[in-house]
């Protein structure tokens, strides 16, 4: 049978499937099942700076303000119990001790010092790696993009200086030039890139005229954006590439590997199809490899990346132009007009 073992940021994994940060990874029964169903590694749900701040101010006069913060956090991830930071550290250590697969902690902070301080505390729990969750939505009309990027690079440098374990960044695609920003992350010493973080977006109910913040899982259509970036980056950047978003079946997983991902993360598919889906995806990958005669992941990883197909690149502007010109044909469909 095909060998699906691999490495992520230097960490040996028995296969490339990582369960991404979510509330499943903050539950003991769920993490045991994640291991039993064969995952290569798992990421603990993020520790948020708001949790740290909430605890710090919990007994202050400002309690009301932080109540709102807390309410917002539970709306963003409604099923997640937002314990205080000390409980989070204890849980992370317990999780690490309870499973034999690699465990990665996740941190979402705002200030450089908080990033570094809590990175150290998370590393002390014994985790194998740290994922920096760069989920931020700049809403200051005066804030300059370059300054925001510099802040994030400073945070990465501070964390890399503070801890010895490998560090990945889970980022959004919303930079002026995401690939050049990733190059800067590489220079700052990042060991892995998780492409991409998921934004939860607001919605408006037009009957009640009330806005809300619904909790949406992804669909497999969401995998095309990270697929493009993985393909563009494979072979051109040192950090390991971890694909994330919309990987629901072995089909999307194999596509990501062909494009050049070293590993991939799954979350929504486990909520939709239960944790047993891990096993289904892994079986699908090995069956596909057997059917194509591939003995290991290296036999086909990145064979459809841009670097390996510079002439026939699917990822360039020419394809965009060709596709939109071809769309003129749709106008001639009798049923359309
Ligand atoms: C219930 C839930 C909780 C999540 N919590 C976190 C989190 O704490 N930190 C984080 O970086 N991402 C979190 N995410 C985002 C996922 O890790 C992942 O990036 C996203 O769901 C896209 O992957 P998918 O298409 O496999 O779902 C959460 C997602 C869900 C559905």
C-alpha cells in the first residue's frame, strides 16, 4: 500500500491530514477519536488575546467593556468554551499528553509582546509546533497597509526569538501582494504557511432588517483559492505549505498535494460528516495513489505546480482572459435572453 508519511515544518507525520483549529480539538473525546480515525496531527483551537485581557480585567470596573468582547468571541465561535488563558494552557498540555500524534497550539494576539509571552507559555506545554492565527480585520480608515504588515512581521520575529519549536502562520489572502508578504514571513523565519484563514462574514435579514453574524461552514468550492496559491508557491519558498479551506473529500486533498501542498487541514467536513471522515479521506488518497502507481507522496507532490509547468501555467492572467472571452459563448444560449 502507498506510503503517505510526510514532514510538516520538520515534524514527522504519518500522513498529511491535520485537523485544524476548532472546538473539536478542545474536547477530550473528540481528540481521542481524531487520533483513532488516523489524523496525522491536530491543531488546538486558538488562544485569543481577548481571553488574556478578559481575565486581566475581569474584576475591574471595566467589566462591561470586556463582557462585550467576550460576547463577540462566543458569537464568532459559538460552540467553543472560552476558558481563561490558564485553563487553556492546562488543556493544551493535557491534550498533548493524551494523544501520540503531534499537537500544534494556536495563538491569536494583537500586541507584539502578547504574541511573544503567550508563545512561550504555549511552547512550555510541550506542543510540537505553534500556529500564529493572523485573523485580523483592519477597520481603521487611516491605518496604512505597510504599517500593518510590519506589525505582523515584528510579531513573527518576536515569537521566533522566544521559542524553539517550529512556528507557522495562518494568514488571510487579503494582502496587497500575498506572495510578497509570505516571502517576508519566510525571511522572518517562519517554518510553515497555512493557506488560508477563514473569514466569517456578517449577514442581513431583509425581513427583520437585523444584521447578524452567522456561523458558516465551508463547501468544497472554497478550496480553489488556496489551490491557486499553493501551486504558485510550491518550490519557490522554504516554509512548509499547509493547504486549508474547503478540503472536504480526498478529491480536494489530492488536488492540493498535486499542486504542491506538504500537508492539508480539515475542519468543516468533520462537522458535516463526523470525525470518521478523516479515515474516508485517507483511504481515498491511498486508493488514488495505488490506482496511479504512486508509492509515496513525493512521487506526485507538486507535479501540477506552477514551477513544474511554467509554460502551460493555469495560474496566470492569460487563463483569466481566455476564460472570460470564452464566456461570450454563454450569451448565445437560447434560454438565457
Ligand atoms: C467551529 C469552528 C471553530 C474554529 N476555531 C478556530 C480557531 O480557534 N482558530 C483558528 O485559527 N481557526 C478556527 N476555525 C477555522 C478553521 O480552523 C479553518 O481554518 C476553517 O474552518 C476553514 O477550513 P475548513 O474548510 O476545513 O473548515 C474554526 C472553524 C470552525 C468551524
